[in-house]
């Protein structure tokens, strides 16, 4: 075998922490982004919040035409649409304003050789031009008191939501109970779910209490344990009677039927109320299907009374704890705000979700003045601190890049869906991720990441960015109609139907065909279920 030397030129992809962080930040939601910022602030001493309003780096709509580097396009094309490790060309060390995106990967790439994950960058410790604050338009956090403790105002305390458990405990404190009965009532209140139901049986709750109090032994058939369990179950039964007489009515029920019966018992003793009690004792499927004939036969009540009783039941609350659920945790904070501006629309980032960060200039200047000692320990410590400084710089740059990409994608969506912002969802046009990707020069997977868990505030409400993308349905004229517009049209048809004669899926399909939209009955049923609209037999009014 003859040995020799040969020179081969090939393109390699190598993992860089900068690129990996850029993609990871891009796919985070607003809440996850805030948590990431807090974690970085705790870990990196060179990163700090600022309350001063400094000049921000130029980015946003003015940078919409910034080209994407070829190296980053190659890197993005090799990454699947999932949070997998991302690869970056070794020859590309910079970061463009568009992030790591690509339209495709041409040619055969050799296997990537791993490189050491490092944030050292160019090795400089000088104050960089981009070390100043980013996000200057965002309001600063309340710093609270000088010792770091946050104080709540009286208005904030007054607006604080009251939980179902707190509401019930307030009522329980007004009752004259023994310590044992009060403990049993407290245990039941804490065992309720968010809807106000007691999901576990009294026997199961008694067993759980015994295990918590270390009374139960390994021998379950011990007579002493069984006697204690029976006594505790009886005490819980008494506490349950007290709980079910508290407000809100129906709390402490074990199932929907019992919840409805508890509420009916608090109403006036009328023929409709007595009929409603009898109906709640029957299988709930009959009530859900509004099978008046079978209910008349089973309960021995005339048709008119059954219909009046069903109307009474429809006014009851099936989830007594609903109004105590903390709705603040479900509030969606938009990332982008769209407002009218003359004949067009203005797209801006929400300043409330933009962190105001900068590199700590005191620490950075200290590193510049003291470059470490000549000994190995001093050089190693200086290198570690230099890496943390570069990490802080990259984090600020990647956050800026994230919001810049969100703004660019949102602006392109608004431009494509202009009719929606003028006339509503009935004017929505078909749109796929590829159209936005081609327009902005990004990869389709990047558009998917940007539009996931990101929200836009519009004159018609707040929507996820993915809401503006929809498949197309054919029309008689040869054009296309958006599936979102078709669903809106179905809602309009159902809202205008006669309550006594609701429209079937076949009739809805015929109505769409009259509008020039070809939509099969199965497709109508799928859209109706997605809208959480009941079928015609359940929508029929009494």
C-alpha cells in the first residue's frame, strides 16, 4: 500500500453556543423569555438591568431588507424544526440581523467536527459599541424598597383574587365546630378541585388522612385501623354536609348530577324545581340529548313541565368554582401591537415584554485595566471572566435579534393579511409559512419557531401568529378561500339559524356551496368541532 499526502477542500459545520442560543431564544414564549433573562441576570455578573433611557441600536422596520449571510443559511437548512442542537459554519463567526436561517442546503457536507463551546469571541475586553442598553423603550421593573423587599400597595391587595379555598375558609371560621370537625372540614376544602368538586370518595380521603397522620400500619386488616377509618369517614361525612351548604351553591359535589341537585334544593319549591330534581336522578345523557319523550316516561311528568325543568337546569352553574379561578394566569401578553396609521397599519413591538439589559460598564472597565497576572492562576481567572463578558454581549445581541425577527415576520403577516385588519376574519386569505419565508429570505422552520407562542394585538383582539396561517379551499371561480374565513362563515351561519330548526352539517355545506366555496360535509363537521360547536341535535332549542 502506497502512502501519500493529499489536499482536500471541504465545508464543515461546527456547533457554536452563540448560534444555539439564538435559535433557542427565538422559539421561547414571552414567559419563558422572561425566565431566561432572570436566570442569566443571576448567573452572569456582567449583565445588568438599567433604568436609564439610552440610545438603542438601530433595528426593526428599518432593517427589514438586511441580507442573510450565506453561512447562516447553510446552517439553518441542516436543522430540523425542533429544538435540536444547531450547527454553524466554522468560517462564520458573526451574527446577522436576521438570525440563522436558510433556504436550502446544496452539495454534500462532511461530518461536523466538534469544537469547544466557548463565548470567547474575538478575545477583546474593551467596551464594545453594542455594550450599551438594549430595549430602552421598555419600562423598568419596580425596584421596591432599598433592602430588596417588594411592598404591595393597598390597591394591589384589594385587587388580589380570592381563591375558592380562601372563600370557603372564611365561611368555616364563622361556624362553631370542635377541633376534630374543623380539621375535617379544612381537609375537605383543601381536597376540592378548581371546579369545586370533591373527586375522591370519603373512604379514600379517610385512608389518605390516616396515612398522613401516621395512624395506619402495614396491616390494613388491623381492627383498630379499620375502626379509626370508619370513625374518620363518618366525621368527614358530617363535614361534607356543612361544606355543601356553603356558598357557592353546589360546591363539594361528587359529580355533576349532585352539583345540580344541590343548587335546585336551594330554589323555591315549584313544580319545575321538583321536576328538575327528578330529571337529575336520571342518566345525564338523556338531559344532554334533550330527550323529552323518554324523560316524560321515566319521571312521569308531562311534556310542558319537562321542558320548563330543562330550561331551569340550563340556568344552573355546572362548575361552582369557576368564578374563583385566577384568570390572571391565563392572560396573554402580546409580543407585537398593530394599530391603524392613516390608511395603513403600524406594527410595533410591545415595550412591556422587551427586557432592558446592558453590559455592566464598571466590571468591563475593571477587566480592561487589569488583564490578570503573569502566573497561571491569574491568566486562567482572567480568561474565565473574559468568557463571561463575551457571553453577556452575545446574550444582548441574541435578544435583539429575536425581537427583530419577530417584528419582521409580523410586518410581513400584516402586509399579506391587510384585508383581515380592515374587515375581520371573514376577509382572511390563505397563507402558508413558505410565503413569508420566501419574502423575508428566512427558512421555513424559522418562521414556524417565530409564530409559535408569539401573540399579536390587533383591532379585533389578540391572536397567536399561527392564527394568520391557514390552508385554502377551492371556489367555483377558481380562486382559493382561507379555512379561517370558512370557519368564520360557519359561525355566522350557525349564529343566524333558527333555534328550533338548527342547521345540519349537510345544510351548512350547501350554504357554503351557495357562497361559491366547495366544502364537504366531513370538512364542515371537522371545522364545527374545532370551533367547539355542538351538532344540530344538541343545538336544538326547547
